[in-house]
């Protein structure tokens, strides 16, 4: 391009102007392979992070399931213990009522 410009009588400044205007512009940013590697790397990183998060969520779900199972077993045991305690309280109340009836019969009344 410079040879053709000199043959047609352009000055050096005009040649530089033409080179900047008509020539290939200097590339800004990254070239295509670099961009592909960057996007691919970001994609791989995103997949890795999502895989780790998915595994953590799965382990938390498993842990919650086992805690629920343990709680259900504890609730069943506590219900049985509560029922047994109610029965014992009912027996104690009956015994107390008998004792009070016997004491009413045998103790002299204040009249």
C-alpha cells in the first residue's frame, strides 16, 4: 500500500492517514480462541460449582430425612410413655380416692 501511495504522489502523513483509515484496524480485546477458552472455562467452573452445590443439597436432604425418622421414633416412644404415665396417674387418683374414703369412715367427724 505504501508503494502505491508513493507512486501516486502522497506524502508520508497522507500515507499514515490512509493506513489508519483504510488499513486493518488493530484488534481490540481477545482473539476468538482465547474467548472460546475463557467461556469454556467459565462454563466448566459453573458446572463444577453447581455439581458441588447439588451434592451438598443432596447430603442435607439425606440428613433431614434421617432426622425426621429419628424424631418420629422419639415421638412414638414419648406417646407410649405419656400413655403409661396417664394410666399411672389414673391409678394413683383411684388409690387416693380409696384412701380418702377409708379415712372418712374411720376418723371421727367434728360435729
